[in-house]
C-alpha cells in the first residue's frame, strides 16, 4: 500500500494555476463583471503563486511549473485590464 516514491505535487501551485486560469477566462466579461470576478481571482492566484513558489523552492524546485503558468495567466489578466478588459462593452 505505501510507496517509497515521494509525492512530487505542489497543491498550492496547482491552486494558483487554476485560480489564475479562471481569472483569465472571466476577465473579458463586460460591464465591470470581469474586472471584479477576474481581478479578485487573479489577486488570490498571485498570493497562492508566491506561496507555491516558496514551497517549491524549499523542495529544490519540485512542483514550480504550475506557478510559472499561473504567473503568465496573471500577467495576461492584468494586461487585459490595462487595455479595458472587463470594463468596456
């Protein structure tokens, strides 16, 4: 039943990934709905990404790939807000 293989997953990094992806997908919704929903999720994702990165670095870089993708999604979301995403019709 028990395995000698250590689990290589980083749940915090994966949570950051999924929150960032959801924020990116919600960002284009107009009339400030995307700004509020996507913005809130991207802020939560940014906090989780920092925590996941620190946990991954403490494990010699194991499980930081989702953090990298989360950071990309967060930057795309915030970049979308800077050009009017979530606010204009």
